C-alpha cells in the first residue's frame, strides 16, 4: 500500500489527509501495545495526566528513549510516506506523543491546527509537516475518534484562534465555534475510524479535535509529528521532548524492525 499511490496523493492535496487501514499487522500492534503500557508507567516531566486525575493523558518523546517507538519512528512505511507527501528527500521527527484517551476518563481535545503551535512555539517557518497517527487500539464511532474537517488545510492558519497554553499539557490555538462552523459548512466533519494498526496522515494545517471518551474502551494513538528536514524549528524555549534539537534526516530501518521485538 505504500508509498501512497497517485489517487491517495491527489486526495491528500485536496482533503488534507490519507488513511492507511491495517498498515501494521496484529503482531506489530502487540509490540506497540506493550511499548505503550511501558511508557505510561513513567513518572517524568514527559508524562501529563488528565486534570484532577492520575490517568495518563499524554506521554511525550518516546521516539527518543523507548526502543519500540524509536523503531516506529524509523519504520520505512512511515518515513517513505512522509517523504512522498512532503515532496522531500529527508524528514525528521519534530515531536512524538502517546495519547491513551483512557476508557471513561480521556478528555476532549478542542478544535485546533497543529501547525499553529509548531509555528508559534517552535518557530517552524512553513506547514511542510505532518501529523502521523498510528492506531494502537481500534478506533470506533463510540470511543471518541479523531474528527477532522476535510480540506480545511487549504484555508491556511486560522487567525482568530485562541492561544490556550493550558490545554491539558499541550498548547493549543483553539478555533472559535463560529469559525469552525464556517470551515465545516460544505465539507462537513469526518470521523477517522479503523482497526488497530491503521495509520492516519494529516497535513499540519488540518482542523481537528475529539470529544471525551465515555466508553469502556481506550482509544490509544501514537502521534509522530514529522517535518521536512529543511523546515527545522528555530525556537527552543520548550523541552526537547516537546521540540527536537535534531532535524537530520531519518535513516529508515528494515520493514521487520517492529517484528524483531515480538516475543
């Protein structure tokens, strides 16, 4: 299925996302789940909990310190897809984060664009960057799926967004309801559903969000923010687990790099 074919490339340009169902096998998903459980047990500053709770909301930077996610970040399927979608020969990981979206406790993410944060806080000059979402659990219509506004990336940055620096551990420039309604008028809102092992790749200006998870099922996703190597950060006020200091091009591993860790 990878690299993306011509139809998928055209769809990305028009809609701002590509969905790759069941890209990773059940055995690879099992490796990812074990890695997710391990990093969720960490207690450092890279771990953010839900408000008034010990439930993990985010774990940052695992591509730098946990072998499972080091390998995921260098998986050739993801690296080559990112290079093709960004039309570049080299990409780097600007940030990674695990969002467990815990059963009964995973809180909402308000409507936002990722590039607004990367541009303002980290100094990325251009939206030549991607949000790569690897589904570690099944994502259904029930367990608070990621919602996107198709084609919203073509409007550029939303300039009336609100600077929310206390958005549950992640600075968001949240989009006002009236602006969201205008952007969604026509294209609508699309829920991104699929089995564990699926991958969603979005343009960094796509408008997206998600609701509270009030179901018994977690909606665990590992996110890799991948950018072109000639589009590095220029501000370094945030910790390295939020904003990398290394934008040298990723050297992909072999296709069996995750399976090599299977028990």
